């Protein structure tokens, strides 16, 4: 049996990025993450994935 991090549909490769943002945007992201019961990282990833899916659908 494969480890949980290598199962189908799971991310098998990750990279780290660092960026700066305005405090007001961070407060918004933090509030949205709390509302959706996610970490700030997972909330940001969710937003980016939704944008990518939207762009794929419009192509």
C-alpha cells in the first residue's frame, strides 16, 4: 500500500514560495481561512486552484 502522500489525486511534488502582501489582504485571507476551517496556506492554495480551474474552463 502506498503512503498517504503518494496516493492518486494527492500532490506528489511541492515547492515553497515566499511573498509579501498588504496587511489588509492578510487579514482578509486569515478571516476567510477561519470561516472555511482551513489554514492560511490551504486557503491561499484553494483560491489559486479555483482561479486555475476557471481559466481552464474559459479556454
